[in-house]
C-alpha cells in the first residue's frame, strides 16, 4: 500500500504544481477553470448549501455538511468506488486525482497569497483534506489492481484478493474519516471566523 500512497501523493503534487504554474502564466484554459470553479462555489450545490449554514451562523451544520460531502463524494464515490473496475477503475482514480490536484493548483494560489491567516487556513485544509484523498485514492487503486495481482495478498484467487482489498479499504477509511472531519472543522471554523466572526 505504501507505494500506492506515495504515487497518489506525487500525482497530487505534480498536478497542483502544473495548475499553479499555468495560472501564474495566465494561460487561458487555467483562467477559465479558475473562473468556473469560483462561479460554482458561489452558485451551485453543495457549496451554496454549506455557505448558507455559515451565513446563518450554523457552524456545526456547516462542518457536518462539509464532512459528509467530502467523505461520500470527495473520497468514496470519486476516488475509491471506481476501484470496483479492475484496471479501468485505477485509471479513473488517477484521472480524478490529477484533475483535482490541477484545479486546486489553479485556485489556491490566490487564497494562499491573500493574507497570513488565509495562508494558514488554506495550508491546513490542503494538508488534511488532500491527505484524506491520498489515502482514499490509494485504497481505490489497490482495489482495482488486487484482482490483477492476487499474489500481493498471498493468494491465487482473484476474488479473494479483491475482497481483502475492500477490507483494507475499510480500515483505511478510518484514517480518511478522521482527516476529513479535522479538515472540515479547520476549514469551516476558519472561514466562519474570517467571514462572519
């Protein structure tokens, strides 16, 4: 599992740097992506749902909603569940990882440069939430490759390896959940204090 964790972390890092570099050069595609994400955050679900909680002073609900969305959509549905499809699922998870890292690289430099407070808030959020997605992505890729390489689980049975990979994923999701709840607390509390406190 360790090599998969390292691989997913490197994919996030490289795609983040690519997004950051392209937005720094003001490449039109990067600028369009940044504007699209900014508009989505202000006008589309689940972002408006969470922002509504913050605007009404309902910090706990904002934290819980952020955690629920990040755990279900951000982690499980996009970076673990695709692992059900051997090899193709791994490629899908890699694509999601690269796209997510790139879009964060396009949008976060402005946040990180806004002030020392947003730098600390943004870095904490990046470390906690992307850390969780590294674990969930590695778990998903592990599920996708387990049937192809069952000997990694000391078995000749592809179905046994697949089942064991899901057991590993369940264990890993304990780490994912802890990182995401800490990330939601950090991010929502910070945004709340900066914006509405």
